[in-house]
C-alpha cells in the first residue's frame, strides 16, 4: 500500500493479525504534532492505528525503492527470451529476512505456547 492510499483506508475499517510485541518510540515534536493532526482529522482511527498503517505504508514504499543491482548470473528468461540477471543488491537479502521473520511470527500466532 502506498502512503497516498492511507487516506482512503482510514475512512474504512482495518484489521489483521498483530504481533504480541509492542514497539515504543520517541518522536520529534514536529512528527508528533503531525500524527495528532491526523488523529483529529480521522477520529475513527486512534494514534496506534495511524502509526501502524503509516509504518506499513512506509515499509512498502521502502521495499519498492530498494535498488536492483545486476549480477552476472542469469536466473530466468523473460517472455521474449531475454536473460533476467540475479539481483545482487540489498533486495534479495531484505526479502529473505522478511520472509524468515514472517514465518516465525506465523508460527507464534498459530501456537502461542
């Protein structure tokens, strides 16, 4: 989800599984003021929902901007038969770690004991 899509989403209900972990951050006063303005503008959303959704949108945007760095190894061919080279930039590692952590969270959600 892009950040610009949040305004639409905030006018609807949002749900989904959440971690048991809570993250505490201290914000610059300018950011805190902007968050409070959003809470006032979107009273159906509390501060925690807004922070969660902003963070999610920011992570999605960050992921889409990670640079592709072409390696030497051909990993596939496109529909026209042209080679697709492996990505040796940060994206594969980021995606690998994200999937690993996601599987850990899913196991915890499935069996919290």
